[in-house]
């Protein structure tokens, strides 16, 4: 499913008007009807059938006017309150406002703080408030009267339903522009907006219902929309069916360079995830002094013990053995629990120079890259990088706050510049391709914010690459299934006690849930 920002949505609207000659008032009618349907569903659960619709002066307000008419026609007690002077209302919005006046609905303007204070008293008698104040075109902070109005709506304690996107949420980023309506439900028109999906906006949108308002599918398919949601249907198409007449060689040879003193757990979790996601054979390069630990715990993998110059750390003296094993493999992953050393930087540089198979770079490999990002220029193959926000800040020398405000744009720019697939981890993980495509994941939960969760993701990506998936497909499938496994684990044991190992245990069941086997 495609996702749009405010500019892209406006472009789609414009194409519907100009190329298909669909009048704007028809799109507004469809939007208002869709919202009215959702209000009617919710009102059955409320103590009375009184609804207040708060409208702005633009098209979002026009959608609210249409909603009011349809509810009024169904016998619902509707009050319409308009923030601003209706003399400024134009076009299709004015047409629908004039209809409400003819029908003699209860309409009042909100022009000063005194009006807002009276509104607070009126809200006490309503069951549902419809927020039709600002739509996707908002690009500045909500201040003054608008900010106070939103405070009153949020303090009302009533069921709040927003039209398209909660007023005050940026459609393009999900950032809060001064203040925003906290909706119980958001009726999203035609396509989800980035602001509905990305945090913090997603928290304000809450339950989302996506409604078709009549923009032709051809327009959406032909437009160069670069943002998509990762869906179960998409992942089901990506994951190959297993044939009956197969052996382990058909499912690939994975190779991992991981672990250091005190960090063998990261290597183990990564390895377990590789095997649980279906790879046929796994070799793990581990410092020799840690080999007995790995062999005791990880009986399904082949360990490759490496001699050590510095105890418990993979070093540049091991590079020939590492490269030899790499050339016998289908994918290599580097970094989980490897330790932050100058030695690892040199190991990484040599691997990047020699590798012709897909690579996954995580954790300490990313910390090494932060010191020598130019190593990526040596790549002859596709690399998948999996930073969390803190690691991304080190890779880009940007403040964490700036990355959080502009995740999508920063991810696109990095993936394009360095010609890598970037998985920017967190709530609503973002996957960016070198071609400028963005995918947003909605699976997962706060319980997954635990040590080792990222190592599990690295293992899943590696396992899918070993099986022959294209790097972007492997990244998308891994991110979605990682979140799904985490959701299954949370449903079973709760979010508080969830550990990375619980995600690993749920991986086969998450895959089975999607592919049916």
C-alpha cells in the first residue's frame, strides 16, 4: 500500500480534477460520507447521539460540512463550529457551507478566546467530536486560537474522530506542529499519510480506517510515489515456497563474523535467527577463546575458531581465514557483539574489498564505519546496513533529534549517497533503497526495545539472503517478520518480560503465519 505526504496527496487530487474531470465537490462528498459512516458506527456505543463537528476554512472543513449534512439527514443532533471568519470560505467548501445554512443547522463561528470557553461548556453535552480543522496542507505550528482550541478538544474527555489526519500533525513527517488533536479514530482518505504512520503522529492518529474517496486507481499506480507500507501480502509474495525435493544446499550457506569477550550472546542470537529463518547451513567465525562457549550452546552451526592477537577479539591477523570462508558462502554478516576496536575496522575494510556476496553490517561494524565511512566506497556488492537512531547519528554526524524529525529524508539521502540498503530501526522502522524507495514497517511493539533484538533482525536478514532473496526483499521480509515474531511473543508473555530469545522462538511460527507452512 502506498503512503503519501501532503504535497503528493494534493498532486493526486489535482490529477483527478484535471485528467479525469472528477469535480472536487464529488471527492469532498465521498470524503464526508465516509466520515459520517464511521461516526454512525461509533455513536451506537455512546451515551447520546449528539455530535459536534469543528471545521476549519479549507477543504478539511468542507469534508466536515458534508459529514454534518449526512448525519443531520440521519436524525443525529449535530452542532457545527467553525474556527475563523466564514467570509473567507471559498469554492467547494463554501458550497457545502451554504447547504448547511439552508438546512438551518446549528452553526457558530469561533473568533476569540471567549468563544472557545463557551465551546468547552457545549462539548460537555456531546458524545462525539469530529476534528475537521486542518488537513494535509498544514506546514506551520498551530498557535494562538487554534492551539487553545486543540487544548479544549483534548481535555473534553469525549470520543474524538479526526478527518484524514489529526489537526496539528505534519502529514509529511508525523511531527507535531505546536499542538495536535489526540484522536480515538482517524478516517484516512484514499491513502495513509506519512504523518498517520510515523511517530509521534501515529500516536495521535490511534485507530485508522482507510476510506476510498474515488481517486482512480490508475492515477495512484502511474504516479511516482516512492513510499509504501510493508504488508503481509507483500511479504507472502516475496518468500519462496519450499519444494519437496530439496536439501540443505538449496537454502544457502550463511557466514557470520561476530562475538567478543562478554558479547557471545549477540553472536548466538544472530546465529539462532539465521537458522530459524530457514538458512541451510551456517558458519560463525568466533575468537578461539570463545569457541567452546559457542559450540556448547549452538550445536546446529559450524564454528570457525580464529587465532587471537588480542584475547577475545577478531583481529586483522585472521583475515585470510575469514575471506576464505566468505568465498565459500552466499552471504556474510559482520558486527554483532564484535567489540569496538581498530582491528575490526581493518577486517571490515578487507572484507568490503574482497566480498562479491551480499553483506549485512550491524552493531560494531556500523561503529567501525562511523570512523571510516569511506570504506563503503570499496563495496563491489550490495550491503544492508541496520542502524538504530544512535548508530545513525554516529554514521551521519547529525543530532539524534534531527534524525527523529526527518527519518525518511535522511534515510533516503544516505541510501542513495552510499548505494546501500538502509534499515533505520525503531518504532516504525524505515527501509530505504539506493533508488530512493522507502518502506515503512508497522509490526512490532515496545517489548522489543531490549538488548539483542537488533541481533535477531540481523540474523533474519542473513538467513533470507542465504536463501537467495534479493537484498531489498530480504530486508523487507526480515523487518516485517521480526516485528510479527515480536508481536506474537508479546501476546504470549507480555511486553515487560519480552527478551530477544523470545523473538527467535516465535520466528518459525511468524513465517508459518504468513506462508502457511
